[in-house]
C-alpha cells in the first residue's frame, strides 16, 4: 500500500520552481550542513588533542608507578629489584574475575588487555655546568630494560643510550629545550654537580641524543642516563631502584589494573599509583575540554534546529492552500503533518550529507597537511591533531535526526489550526 504522505512530500521536495520558500530551504540546508561539519570537526579535534597529550605523558612515564609506600621526594627510599613480580608482571594478560568479588576498590567489568611492559627507574636532581651556562636538571636513571619504542618518536637527533655490562654508561639523553639553553649538541660533554651528605660530587656525561616530547614541564626538567650512575649517588647498591614503571595495553583498564597491582601484586611495603593520580592537574585540564565540546555541540544543534523550525513554518505558510484542499478531500491532520515532517526530514538529511562530507574532509586535510598550527609551549603540540571516532560520528548523525524530528513536532501542530474553508477562500 502506497504511503501517500511520503509520496506527496517527495513530489514537493524534488519539484522545481523558484518560489521564495526555496531560499529558506537552501538556508536550512546550509545551516544543517555547517552545524554537522562543525560538530564532527570539534569532536575529532578534541578527541585528538586529549589522545595525543595523554599518549605523550604515558609514553614518557608509564601508566602505573610502583614505589616504596613511604617515598615522598625526588630522593625516595630504595626498592629492591628482587621482587616476585619483576619482570614476570609483563606476562600478565588479564585480571582474575575472583579479584572483583572481594575487592571493593573498583567495580567489576570487562578487561580489554594486559600488562605490556615493566621497567625500573631512579631519580636524582643535579646542576649541569658547561663553559658558559648553568642549568638545573633531574636525571632519570634507566636500565637495559627500558622500552625505547616509547621514546623513539620523540628522538630528534642522535641515538638511544648504549648499555654495556662492564661499566656504567656516561651517555645522557637531553631535551631540545635543555640543549638550546646550554648551547650544546650531540657529542658534546658537560659536568653535572650533585650534593651528597653536604659534599659536592661531579660526573662527566656525553650527549648521545636529543629528544622533544613537547611537554614543556618534562622537557625542561628531565634528562635520561644509565641508572648505574644514579645508584652510587644515592648510596644504593646495584639491586636497589626508586621503583617500577608499568605500561598496560588499554587505557580503559587503568583503574582496575592499578587496584589489582596495588592489592594483589606488590605487597604491603610497596604502593601502586596511576599516572592520573600522580599528575592530577594535567588530567583535570584535559577533562575540561569535554565541557568545551558539549558547549559547541549544544550551540550547533540549536542553530540547526532553529533553522529547521523556521523552514517548516515557511513551508506550511506557503502550502496553506494545499493543506486546505487535502483537508477538504478528507485528509486527517496527522496525515498532513506527516507530509511536512517528511519534507523536513529530506531537508535535514540533505544538509547532513553535505555536513558529513565537509566535516570528514576537513579532518582528512588537517590530519594530512597539519595546516592548523598550535603554540607548542602552551598546548604541548605543534599542530591540532585529529582523531575520528566513527561511533561518535554515527551518534551525531542519528542524534541530529532524532532531535530535529522531535523538535519539529510542536511547530507542525500549526497545521491543525488551518481551516480548509479559509485556506481555499484565501486563494
């Protein structure tokens, strides 16, 4: 059986003509298209921004830190490397379901991956002295278990530290920012001064590489060296470290793995802290971007809805005679309303098609050519990154259609107030 309202709506929507209502329809199409394009672009840019910043933090520091429960400074209490979980924790692929039954720390749920890597570290503050410059620095000692794949994307010059079994390496990896301030490059040497028991100790290092993460707070303060250079300065033996850095496969498992490692793996003398808890201010700043996203989506939806309501009212006024004739022929108010709602749906879908094309096209161009630049000192990124989440794009499209048709129900009620006799007589 033919759907009469849909048939009439299709004939009206695709009929020719240059009446004034066509201008309003074009404006509504453009408004919906621009709103959809802005919503897709905004969600992709904000998702990309949050993803890239989080990625940089996690690649430099790991997802979880295991250290002595009584450590509160950059010179922490030592932790023995001879732990039952090191390095075997890297083989953990899931969390036993039984853990969630008696642990009230986190709610049970799906685990998306396992532990990817574990490595040791130690920290020691010092002062770099060259022939012309002095610079404060925190040396982060790393071992042969360090996963260089995390830092490789940010290595601008040189190479990673070369470890050997015979003696501690004197090579050091510094940031681009530190290298520029000290006016040094790969192959240059400098002396780092340390304070130990009120005595001043000196260590000579040679630059083997220069990195740049874009995170100014880290690039300004940290340099990487052999952990065996740090241990004697802290009066530790070769088996003692400041703690362990742990990487997991999926960020969605962060809270669950942190609770599991803390309660079941490391014991009472050690504590596991997630990087989110260790640097809460930075992650709170990232979460604030969600509010910007909600405001943009709300404004764009409001623009699209207002234009569609205006277009529908204009269509009703323009077709008032047709409405009167249809009612005189026995058409019910509900059927006549469907004609105009179908017509509005065609306008909305047309605008959404072009909006998706514009939004996704913009994301592709930005991802390819990076034409939107950022101040890296302020935003930690040199350009605006893009991350298209297809389920978000689908949700925006479905949500826009549903909200538009829902809000158009009210203005469409004006059709029931049109009298067939007056409409025909007016004509």
